[in-house]
C-alpha cells in the first residue's frame, strides 16, 4: 500500500510540474503576468563562471548582455563575461538570441527556456530579449545571499497593447537628469515602453529652446510655490524660488538612455493654454494690443492666460519651438496638450475675433480646433504625429493621423475611436497616480481623487461601446503623475509604487491572465524587492477598510475588515487604543455595538505595515 501511494505521489508531482500556466505559476512573482508559463522539473543556478552569450547580428544585443551582467553582479560576485554566440549553446550559459521563425510572437514578445544546463531567451527583435531579461530578473531571489537559482520554466510572452506609458510632470516640480533616468528605470523594469515627459506648463518651462532663450532664463523659474490645497484659505506659500530646465544636450542624453531600455520619449509642449511660463518671457504672444506683464505662476490650477490664436507671430513662435523639439526627439509622436484652454481672452481679443471671421469659425471651440489643426500640420511637415488630451477633438478639425489621450473618463476615447483616431486610455478615474491611494487622512496631501492599487488593476481599457472594428484604435494605456503636490523624488516614488505594477499588468497582460488575488500574492514579493532596492513605496494596500455587513448603523452591526494585501494579519481594538499584536486578531466578521470605536492595523512578520484606521458605529 505504501509503495502504491508513493507511486501515485510521484505521478502527481510529475503531472503538476509539467502542467501549463495558471496553477504552477502562482508561486512565481512575475509582473506583468506572462501569456504562458510551463513549469518543468529542476532549476538553474548562476555562478561566477556563467557565460552570457548574445546574437551579434544586431548591435543592440551586446548592450542587453552587458546590462544583464551588471544586474546579476550582486548574485555572482562579479560581472559575468559577455560574448558572441559562436557555436551551439553549451552548459552554464545564458543566451540572448534572435529568430524570425517564432510563430505567434510579436516584435516585443519573447520565449524563454530555463533548464538545468542554462537559459535561452529568443525573440524576433532585441526589445523582446530585453523584456525576457526583465522577467528573468524577477525570477531571482530578492536577497542575493540566497543564491541565484531560478526554476526550470518555459515562458511564451508578448504584450497586449503597443502603448504602455507613464507620464511625469516636471513643470510643477523639477526633477534632475539622474532622477528622470531613475524613473525611466522604473518603467523599464515593468516592460512599459513610453515615457510621456510633460515639459511645459504655467509653473515652469523646462526645455532649452535656443532661438528663444527667455523661455528658460525667465520661464523656468518661479518666485515661490503654493503649499496647502487649492481650496485652503488664506493661501499659503513657501519663500523658496523653484525652477530648472534641461539643456538640449541633457535631453539627448536622457533620450539615448531611454532608447537603451526600449522606451520612447514623448515630449509635451502645452498649448493653447497652460502657457504662462512662455508668456512670462514673450508677453506679445498673449491676446490684445499690449498683453501682460505675465509671471510664472506660483500656484496650481487653470488660468485665463493663453496664446493668442489671431496673431501670426504666435504660430511663427510655435513653429520655431517645434522645429527644435522635432529635431531633438526621434520618436514619431509629439504631445501638444490642448486641454483646459479657457476661451475668456479669445472672446474679447480683436485678433482672435478677426481670425474667426476670416476662417468662418462659428465660436471659440472651433477656434481651438483651428489652432490645434494648424499645429498638427506644422508637425506633419516634420514627419511627426500629434497627440493631445481629448479636448483636441473640439471643433471637428483634427487631422486623421492625430492620436487622442482620453483623460476625462473614457468617452473621449470612444468618440475618437469611432472617428478612427488612435487612442491612448488614461482616465483620471483609474490611471491618475497622483490621486490618493489610501484613506486621505493617513496619506500625504495630494490634488484630489482616489485610485487604489485594486482600482488601477481592475481597469479595462477596451470600452464595451466599441465594435470589433473600432477596438483596434485603442493602442494602449498610460498612468499620469502630476506633481503639484509632489515636491521631491522620495515623494514621487511613494505615489508611483506600487501602482505602476498594476498599470503594467493592465497594459501587458490579457484579461484572461489577470487575477487580483494572485496579483496580491505576487506583490508580497514585489514589496520585498522595493525594500531591497531602497524604493520609498506606499504601504496603503495594507490599510484596513471596514465593510458594513448587516444590522442598522445605529444598532448592533456586523462588520468585516479588509485590506488590498495578500492574506493580511490584522489586529484590532474596541476601546479606541492603538492596535498591536497583543490585540485581538481578526479571523472573520464580528459584531459591534453603537458608539464603539474600532481601530485596526495590519502586521507582517511582527512589523506594523499600516497606520491604524478607525470606524465608529453611530
């Protein structure tokens, strides 16, 4: 009987070790979730003698090998040798190779085979090998002292969407070249491929334009900054001048750095509104006979300051600016903003009204359409495509090749897709990563809104309102980080992590491969990686929320305690005191009497992971 049981156990183990995807990959912490994972018997261990081989038919492949050698140095004790493939793969090798014979794999996809003798990552293009490398790094133990063993696997993977983006606003608060590169590293680790760089706004102009030096000598600096919220009265300001800009040489350096991570940099030069920083240096571009004077704004919000749509020198200025921008950025897309343009000054400006009459425009919304279309034509002549926020649809004059970012919900994206414009979904209600991610009273001050890790993760980019033909115009998604209330890089990390991980899985993985419970489990490993890397991540997912189950709120009721973490260890009190591991451990819904204050917090390995949240039945 014992021998029979042993045989059955052996069969069970072998069967499960070769079963595809879902169940075996639950023990893996790969983010975003791959298309297919097959677990095989055994493992492979790196060591100082492991050789990294690359396919030299593409010059980018050596750089991938070099990056990987640098990444695993902490595990092997030195930079492993990186060599060309000169023969069939041997033992103790990690191979990055190209093949045009991969069936069903896109240009960004890859296949990975890990066996006891070595690892082979195969792709059609170098970026596929780069993404395979990111997956391989996630298979390593968090702590290098635990060794460099990875499980034997077969992985087939490719992204769902071609635009997998994240935006960083450097106008409201400036970030150094080093910090921008770190942000790019964050995106690369999650296989995101687009860095949207918001370079100009009312509060600062951050890009050197050689023909117009006042844009940076004047427009890049403000005298002070608002502290406190928009609605707070009286307004409070600091006393510190703030500013900075990137020289064209620095921009080229950042672009080259991003290219090495297969990330396209999309610059944003905002117009017709959000331009006070430009008007501060060149006030003649405003409306009226003698516009200005203007100062770079020291507080946040939307203002009446806009470019004059009636003066020809406005368009000459912008064409000059975009001539330099287009020469700097090799990508095919340039963002022109187009959002929140107040029409107040246009309504009273003789130049704008004359323009409307000349062009047969019935109102100022059509004037906005004229403005956007004219700039689009400028960029088209430079072999660039325009992308803008969904207000660029105003006036029904948008060029057919323009892309639309749907930020005011998803309706703008639906409208654009139905008109056959390419669309990037970036609705505030799911993908604004500067919104609160936990209970506002426990979080740093931010602009507004509430986007938890779970809410970001559950976003579905394809609206049900689109038919099968229209769906193809949804090119992807983007998370946005506006920095009015993010004064430094430490705070930026807090807002980005862990929500970038959820964004990445929405952008890369198909809906069938997404699973919130599994994702929470993977995040426990990811949190450990953040800590090992020194990333200041938010622990808001550990905050306890209270779910009212039954009973009247003025009588005895039953409540449940929940978090957005995996298998949380929650302790609570009923007397208003701070919870600790000496308190009552939560095991399931419980009854609460009126006027009793419940306080709860989450713990992990003896460490309190969240600030205590409270609930009082009244």
